């Protein structure tokens, strides 16, 4: 039997750890309460299975960082479970806030159980994320557990700041490109930075190494978002094939759109006239490209990617886990345009 | 100048501590984000002032317990701020879940800023509650701070369990009286129990004393809720005067109502026919009284009150703070019928 890679070993261990924590929500008359969260995690209900769980990238980043920094990754399992539960809390609430009926092809929690229960289920999942992290006390001691808890709470606050900006931008016609970064920093990069920082913290590596791992996560998050914005307009599935899924149709204020607005050219004129139809997507994406938004976004993503990989190099990840961490980053940063 | 009582000294200190923590939500472009929370706390916006802040009973319980157990109450300020912020997080989300337009006479956060921003402001306030508690590290050391954090997270989970039950009861016609206690235990008593337990924890008193303080808070919470249910039907303002505010009109499944449903008499027949009109309130309250629901609720409240005061006695609160703690409990338990 060929030996399993780190990633292959980690994924089932994280699921088990999260399921164990979710059991805290059980009790008399609480079957449905537990069910809402197990459903959202992709474990129960119609459509449950690998497609419904998501890729669990965040816990992998925690555990691979811990191992690459020289510690047994099992010690960081509580942190891995915590970041994934936190991510899923934010998805439950985001889906209500964005009025999204579907998540990974399944009805969202609020469409199945109503908004009041969905708000409460999100609150419970957020609490379980922190309780999951507290289990670090057993694997890493009370001081490390407390420091980790501080990191995660501060990350949560960044998340809510980013989310506030995102919601408030929806109703604003004009937006400065400078306002893009605080939002993305809070909504995406803060949690990815917390993943690599927590992995490093548990490993007990030096402060400078921990900072390098944190920077790696932070820039990885920013690069990931810039690429996501690029794919949202010029990706295979959004450009010619499925125009309905284009960010131009949903009206998302992504980086290329903000660049186009700033340029004050043909694109901005059309954008300001109101919602973009599916039949306009190809032409408008082309116009945006002519005005330089595609190159600009690509360059920005490359620049962030370079910063991420430089920070990772500085952290000096070691061994097989170090290689898998580098591979994971490259995979995330080389998604197909 | 006459010396200020403990309570008089504590109240402004708690406000200051909470305001300090709320400042963590400030930053570029975040004025409105900070404002939503400061508004809810009663500090800013139209109608701000003492009437809008609430009574801050929970932090008083924390601080008086800490002092009555022999420690300088200033050490427990982070815990006092935390429980009040946590309470207010739950109010922001409850108001959305219950579709309540007003809170303490002012528009609720969701009516002023919309549901998406209100959900997010609640998430932020919950996070600030935990960050407030982390400041215990400075006044009580890292082990105590971590233990306190564990207590508060578990309390949060109880809150969401109670809230789940409460929301799910709304759509259920039949309800067993036994289902009342888990809901009230989660929604009300768990946080009051955490208040007195946290105060005792910070004081460093014995484990048995801490347990007694916790029991005191728990039964105080249950007694408080039973009394609240009594006042919701036979209170001065609900019985004859302002029938519109009666729990019979809102349809709340309170303890007397559940007792009446169990009795299967005239009350239950009428209740099952649908919403109660304002003109029916007096007659229906009288019917419920004849069937024994008032006596039962009163006896239940008295029983819980006895348990609370017995636990407090067992905890042996000392000095002036001990007296004020006893006075506060008596004040809460002797609200006018």
C-alpha cells in the first residue's frame, strides 16, 4: 500500500475533529439544531458528500504550516477545525446577507429553515469554532491556546469589518480603488493569514518565522481574491460559456470593475447606466480589457503572488509537508484563466 | 461628600470599559460600523442616554460577586464588560429573529440599517464581548482568562440552544411544560449564572464557593423569568391597564400559558382557536387564574427564589458588596405584581 500524503491524512482527521466539536450542539429536542449545522457542513441531508463540503483549504493551511515548521500536525488539529468552522459560520451569515438561495448547489440554511434559525445557527457555529480552538489547551498548553484564541477573535473582528464594507459598497454608486483592499483584507486575507499564523504558533517556531508564515497567508489571500476577480470576468466559465455567472452581471464591485470605473472610459459610462444584460457580457469584458483592467488585475495578482511565495521562502518550510504547502499555494495561485 | 455605593462606582466604570473595547471597531471608513453598535448600546444617535442603555444588571452581578467574594472588583471589569456586550449581541440578533421594530423605545438596529448590516453588527458585538473578556489576562493572569473564556463560550452555546428552542416553539401548536425549562435555562439563566461564576472565578475563591455563586445566578435567572412571565399576564401594566402589552396578545408561550394548555380547560380551548384580541385579555387572564396557572407560576417563582437565596447564603458573601448583592437579588425578585 502506498503511503498517504500529509494532505490525504489530514483531511479525514479534520472532519473527525469538527464532527466531535459539533456534537456539543446535541441534546434533548436539539436534533434539528444539530442538523442545520451538519447539513451546512455537507455531512447530512440531501446532497451531502464531498461536493457539498468544500475543499477544506483553510485547515490544510493550518496543519501543513504546523508540520512544515517542524511540529506534529496532530497538535494543530483544534486550530484546523476552528478555522474551517469559522469560515462556515461566515458563509451561513453571508448567504442571508447576500440573499443567496444556493451554496455549492444545495439550498442554503436560511432557505431551508428560515432567516431566524439561520442567524442563530451561524451564531452557534461561530461559538463552536472558538470552542474547537480551546481544545488546543490539551495539545499545546494553556498559554498557546489563549494566544491562539486572541488571534482568532481579532480575525473575527476583521471579518466583520470587511463584511461591513462589502455590504455598504452595494448601495454606493462610486467607489475608490483604495477602498477595495480593506474589504478584501478583512473578508478573505485575514482568515488565511490566521490559518498560517496559527499553524506556526502551535509549532512553537521563532517569532520571525511565524511572522513570515503569517505574511505568506495574508498575501496568498489577497492574490487568491485578485485571481478570483479576474476569473469572475475572464474565466473559462464566465467569459464566453456561462455569461450569466459573470461578475459583470451580478454587479460585483471587483478589482477590474473598480479599475474600469476609475478609468472613466466607455466601460464606466455603460456601468453607470444600470444592470448589465447577459448579451452584453462579452462586449463589455472586451471593452474592460482594452481599457487595461485585465492586465492591471493580472499584474496585481502576480505581485501579491510574488509577495506570498517570497514570504513562504523566508519562513523556510521543511520536509515533505513544506513541499506540500508550496504545492498547495502554487495550485491556488495557478488556477486557469 | 457622601461616599458612593459600590454599585454607583461600578456603573460608570463598566461603561468606560465597554467603550474602550468598542473602539476596536473603529478605523478608516468604519464610522457607521462603530455607530451601529454605539447606537445599540445607548451611547449615540437619537434617544441616546440612560433610558436607552438598560440597567446593566449583568455586569453589576459580576462585579458585586467578585467584591463579595473578597477581591477588588476592578479586576473583574473585563468580565463585566464582556457579559453586557454578549447580552447586547443577543438582543441585536433577537430583534431581527423576532421581527421587533423597537427596543427600549428606539428603532432597532435592523430597522435603521437593514437586516444584513444588523446581522453583521451582532457578529461584531459578540466578538467584542470575547475580546473584552480577554483583557482579564492583565488583571487576573492567563489561566484565569482562559478559564473565563471557556465559561463564556459555553454560555454562548447554551444561549443559541435556548434561542433555537424559542424560535422552533413559535410554529408549534402543542408544547409540553417540560420543554419550558431548557429554553429558559438557555435564554436567560445560563448568562446570569455565568455572571456570578465569572465574578467568583476572578476573586479566586474556593471551588465550592464558586459553585454556590453559580447556582445563585442560575436560580436567580430562572426566578426572574418566571416572575417576568407572571407580570406579562397579571402585571400592573398588562392586566387591566395596557392589555395590548399582555403576553396573551403576543401569543408568547410563557409558563402560565403552558400550564393552562396542560390543564385542558376553557383557557386551552380558546387559545387553540387562534390569536387573542385585546378585549379578551381581562377575561382570559381571569380564566387562567381560576384554572390555577397564576398560583402555579407564583409558587414556581417563589421556589426558584428560595433556591437562589439559599445558594447565595451558602456562598457567604461578605462586607458592603455582599449586602448590595443581596439587595440587588431581592430587588430583582420582588418586582410588583
